[in-house]
C-alpha cells in the first residue's frame, strides 16, 4: 500500500476519531447516530494509523508531501 496521507491529515483524522468515539461512548449521542459515529471513528482511526485512505486512491488525491529529487 502506498501512503497518500500527510501528517496533518493523519493528525486531524486521529483527533476527529477520538472526539466522535467520546461522543458516542459517553452517551451524548445515542441510537443510530451513535453507531454511525463509532463506525466512522474506527475508520478514521484505522486510516490515520495506516496512512492510506482508499477514497483518496479512487479520486487520485494525495496529501503526502512530495519527495525532492536531486
């Protein structure tokens, strides 16, 4: 797998995943929306750890900094 996420993108996803999981697990958001938030938090956490987003691959988007060639 080729990484397509930069460090800022990964950090934002990590913070969002913790916020969404906190909302769902503390009971502030319940029901179907709580389940959706937990699922989205899991996906954001996974893509943040791996550094690759499948949707970015489909739309040919990349937030990784370009490597300088000499």
